[in-house]
């Protein structure tokens, strides 16, 4: 009778970690920015923003950002400079 090979529990943990890590890294790309970076860009454009509530991507280096103080269209040029336009 053939006995199934037992798997090392450590290898299963490693496998699951790689899968979960891959899922998180797939959601993050070079065009993604953090909430803090968005809040800073909005404040640098002389708009109030204490807390970013939501970020939606509009494409490559362009986002719709909902702050506690309103909604903004934010884009970033090739040099990394942000342009912020209040939308409401």
C-alpha cells in the first residue's frame, strides 16, 4: 500500500505567505501612493486635508481623492510633481 507523503507544515506556511504577499503586492504598483503622500500633496496645494478617506485611480499617475475636507483630482508629472484640483 502506498502511503501519501507528509508535507512539512513550515513549507505550507511559506507557500501561504507567498500567495498572500503576492496578492498585496499586486494591488500596489509604481503609480500608487500612500494616504499620507496624497494628504501632503493636497496640503502643499494650499487645500486643507487632515485625513484621506478614499483614493480611486483614474489611470497612470492620476487619482480621485476624497479628503475629510472635500474631493480632489490629483495627478503627478514625470518629475514627481503633483497637480491638485478641488472637484467639489
